[in-house]
C-alpha cells in the first residue's frame, strides 16, 4: 500500500464489509477511524487492533454527524485528512 494512503474513515464499521475493511486496513498499518451505531461492536473492533480508533455515531442524525465531525477533527483525523472514506451505513429513507 502506498505511503500516501495511511488514514481511513469507515462509516458503518460494526459488521459486514465495513468491519472487514477495518481489519484489513489495520493489518496493513493504516490508521483506521471506525464509526457506527452499535457501541458494543465498536468496542470489540477497537480491541482487535491498536490501529483502530472508534467513534459511535448515527450519520443519519444531523446533530450526531456534526458531533462526529468535531470528534474526528479534535482527534487529528478529519475528513480532509482521511485518504479514503468508506460509507457502509445502512441508510434508510423514512416518510412522514
């Protein structure tokens, strides 16, 4: 993997493809920020590698998404710093 690609932001990382992407990039030495709604699954993901940090957030909630952005910026891995951003979230449309 190129030295230029070192930071990953994976949204929807608690299961499936998102979780596997976290594991694979962490094994390759990338710094991975994993987000998702399920805190217990994020905790187990964080424990699996020193290269994985987590932030619980529901990105369909505008307030939560803003807090996620602030948390990432405070941690030094903002959207601008991430070389790749993967969105694996199960986004649903609700009608009122």
